[in-house]
């Protein structure tokens, strides 16, 4: 079975993860992180699950409102 791809013009541009009921902004990572091993992330625009390593966004490190 193949993994669905992001349908957005700029793929995987904005990601988020829900951690303890709070939505956090994420970004792709070249290696697994504790966050990507414990949680799942989705594309903010199209809602497709991101199945690769990700990390908490360095530029948007605050919880999204």
C-alpha cells in the first residue's frame, strides 16, 4: 500500500502535531526525533498524515492557537 502524498502546491510546507490536546507547529527533519517517534504530524493545508521524521518548528516554537 502506498502512502498518500501532500496535495498542496508546496508539499509539506506547514505541519502540525497534537500533543496533549495542544496543536504545535512542526517542520520536516532529516532524522527521527523524540517528537516524531512519539507523535504523528499532518499537513496543515490538506490534512494528509506526514509519515517522515519531523521536529518542533524552530521559527514557530510556540503552540499554535
